[in-house]
C-alpha cells in the first residue's frame, strides 16, 4: 500500500486552531426554526432580541423602606410624614412626594416622583403617621432608574448567542415565549478500522468495540449538533470512499482512525483521490498529533443543501480525528467544536483556559502542546489540579476518571508543584 500522497502540513496548535476559526467564521448562516422558550436552553438564537420597553419600566425600589428626598435627611435623626404605602405592582402610578414627606415602599415597587432615594427599613422607626430616620442617604441610593438596565428598542441578546439561563430569563422578560433558533447541523461520524466492531457484535480476541462514534455523538449533541452515525469503514479504500461520500452529505464529516502513519491509515489517501484540500494534516499537540482538517468541493462530492438554507454550501468540511479514544475526544474539543458551533449558527468565541495550582510536579518532553487528563479538586478558592496516571491516549478509563485537561505549553519541560497551570474543563 503506498504512503498517503498528501503533503505533510503539521502546524502549531495555535496556527491550526486559527485556521479552523478562520474557516468557521466564513460559513454561511444555516436554516432557522421556531422553538418554545421552555425548550430553547442550549439552542443558538437566530434572531436579535430587543427590549420591548425600558427596563426597568419605572424607577424601581431595590429595598423595603421609605422613599424620601435625600436633602430632607441632612439633619439626623430626621422626622418625615408618611403619606402612604407603595407595594410592588400598584394599580395607579404613585403620587408625587413633597419636602418633609416619605412613602413606605416595598422592594420592586415604583418610586414616586419627587423621591430620589430609598432608606432601608432597618434605619427607620415608624410611629403612627411619621417615620424617624437615623441615617443619611445619597441621591439615587436603592433605586434603579427607568431604562437603566436597557432602553426601549436596545439589543438585549444578539443573533448567534447560545441560550443559557440568563438569556432565557431576558427573553422571558420581554415576552418572547417563542423564538427563532438555528437548526441543529447534522454531523456525520465515520469510524474506520478493520479491528473495530459494533456494540452488538461479540468482539473477537483482538477486536475492539467502537467507542469513538459514541463519545463523538455525545460531544456533538452537547455542542448543539445532531450526530449521524455511519457504518464502520474497513481499512479498504473503495468501501472507505463510499462511506466518506455518504458522510459528506451531512453538514460536517468527522472521521476517526486511519490518519496516522501506519500502512493501513488510508483516510488521507482516499480524500486526496477525491481532490480534497487539506489545511493541516497534523498539529503539534499530544494527544491528537495526526489530526487532519480539510474540505472537498461539494459539487464533486454530491451536492446537498442544508435543509432550508439559502444556498448549498460550496464546500463540505471534514476532520480526520486520530483513532485513539482520548485523542478523538481532545481533538474534537480543540478543532471540531468551533466548526460545529459555527454551523450551528453560533458566534465565534475564543478558547480560554482557567488556571489552578499544580498538586504535584510534571515532567514532559518539549515540542508539543499537551492536553493531559487531570483532576481538578479542592474546595472553594483552594482548587488544585493533578495529572491522572494513564497508559496513553488509548486509556478511556483514565480519561473517565479525569474532569479536565492540564494544558502544558510546548516549551515547558518541568512544572513544579504549586505552580499555576492552565486547565481546560471537560
Ligand atoms: P488508528 O488511528 O486507526 O491508528 O487507531 C489508533 C488506535 O485507536 C488503535 O488502537 C485503534 O484500535 C483505536 N481505535 C480506532 N478507532 C476506534 C474506535 N472507533 N473506538 C475505539 N478505539 C478505536
Ligand atoms: Mg485504524
């Protein structure tokens, strides 16, 4: 079997990631659908949502207490006449407050015209129709002015936002019980390898059950896509090509295995025969070095428009992810996720890492950026992180004991205990 005819294009992690982000940012928007707000969490908003009125719509008291004119409290204790009580949601707008007067007021109630602050009830004592106030106050205290949070018509949530609980609350606050979201992209998953068997088959002594299709399906769903699992491809070019062509009918094709330097690693060779364009055929990372990213002209690979999309995408993108299960998971996170998110209509976001103190020292070889399975532990502000002992990138059990990855830059050979290290969650 000849070696893959593709030119080796191994990039640094940052360069490879930049290439992916660059292509992701140029993808045309996909189709939209309507979702009920109750089932819209995690979906990507496909329409801008604006304030349908000022927020808050009236000057809002943030405390239970007394609405006053702060100038009336220049001499303490001050005694003011209580003109009435304003609770949240009064039927009529409160009447104006004059010098020497106060209104008893509740949290969330409209502050009457003329009042410029609200004294907390803790600093007051009411006797009949008057209240004694023991503490001065600055103008504006305990009031959120009308429109201070958002002006009528201003943008609250932009198109391309993933709807978290705060965005859902904001949409609810402007009465959007139904909203436009992006249709989930269909992501084909093609696992390769003669040794790989499906879960319902009894594996022979040297066969391996297909776990990558399932970890990828989980990651795809979590990232906002719909996985489409293809049959396992053997290490045989004709059938592999058939399945790749089938996979290219989806919005994105993820392949696993068959991208290393082995004699039966045929994925790149078959894609090259299909006139694929390769953006990289490796990244200086561990695990996941042989990761491949490219595209084929979709006219040459069976054009298939995304349902409802304005025009068929001119290219279909693919990733060849390394077959070792931890490499598959890591390379999905680092490279496939931004592409999937863009196809899902999400605005690009930068990859950022948290930092934690290293529990025990690490020694590695330089030259590769490493994403090593690790455990973040410790309570409150005392979090610490340590590597999970593992047998390399095939060790799914070790990965499942981990809850994050420690990120080690390529120039670091040794990191001492108690040093701060970058951590990638999940
Ligand atoms: P490859 O990248 O094809 O050289 O595969 C690297 C390693 O990953 C080999 O040990 C494969 O058996 C294993 N592997 C490949 N595909 C899968 C899969 N779908 N599920 C579990 N292990 C796999
Ligand atoms: Mg293989």
